[in-house]
């Protein structure tokens, strides 16, 4: 893992989140990109150009933000970009060859009942960038036990597993697989190919209405340091994908980092 990106918002957790990102990047010897995406909304007939003002203010904000953490000799690059959040992040991640994006659950939501705010929800729901959701105030520690939850083990894009492979290699992690049989189960869904099989230590089978419910039933027994799920239109966050905002009451594991891999199928 060489390049990690952290989009910065205005949350009260922003400094804590950036410190985690620095610690995580240091473990991998990765470069850290700290970025802010801004948009310009102008009224019809407005002649004043404020792009350069916003860019300057954004850069100054990022400089002061980075100054608040211990960078621990990690190479930190700050950048600002103008445009729509999702489209811009996807272009940035492609151009900078980003391996993983670290996001806060709530970048600017003040509602305590919210797990994923609208900004974070958009990044998870509307992009296909591998992402690590880090709980608020979470302190960095090695990732030893990983619970990977799938309703289908069919993998057509082995590169989707790369973030999980890198984490397992770095921490010598134990990866336990939870395969959840849902009403949408198809023959062959539980056939584990060689690429995935190499990563797995133990496999548990469960039958639930959704993958999400299967995780709620089993994650405490596994006591993982990380939950790994996959972006699928009707996957782990089936219920939660309906809105960009996700409430804590709908996702009861708010103290567990969640690795969201890009779509496998």
C-alpha cells in the first residue's frame, strides 16, 4: 500500500482521524494525501471570481490541520480540488494512484445518532474506491483479527482483494470468513476460489435475511479488529444503502473499523 488519501471535512473528530491515518500510513511506509474538495456556487450575473480565494483558504486550512498532528516522518502531501465531491475524488484517486481512502463516519454531521453522515455516505455509496471507515476517536492499533462477511464468494476481479491482502501481510492478520445464505442465494455462491481461500483461516456459515443481519449475529463472537465487506448493489449495506445517511441504531457496530472493498462482480 503506497498511497493513502484522507478527505478532510469540518468535523470535531478531524484531528483524531488524521492522526490515525498518519499512524496507519507509517505502518505501511505509505505516502499520505490530505485533500479538501470545494465547490463554487455563484448567482447569475456575479462577476467576482472567488476560486483563488477559496483555494488559498482551503490550503491554509489544510496546513494548520496537518500541523496539529504528529506526522512521524510520514510524507504528507496537501492538495485542494474544485468540483463535485464524488466525481472529483474518483478522478483524484485515479491520477494519484490511491490504494485506499480513509474516511470519517461523520464529516460534518452534528447529529449524535448518525453513523455515516451524508458526505461519508456518498463516498461509500457512490464511488468504487476501496475505503476504510475509522470510528470517531479510534486509536491506532495493529489489525490482528479480521471478519470478512460475504453473501457470495464469487470473485471475478482478484484485484478487489488487494487492500485486504496488504493488511493481512502487514499485520500477519487472521482472516475469518462469514458466508451468509440469504433468500437471494444462488448455487455456487459459497464456492471459494483460490485467491480468497489463501487469505482465510476459518469459515463460518450462517443463514439470515441479509448479510448485515448475519454480521450483527456473529461479529461479537469473532471479536475482530476490522470488519471487511464488499460494495454490491444489494450487498452488506442493503438496508443502509437506501440513504446516504446511516443511523447508529441501524448499524450497531460503531466502534469497529470497516474496510469496504470495491465491487468484486
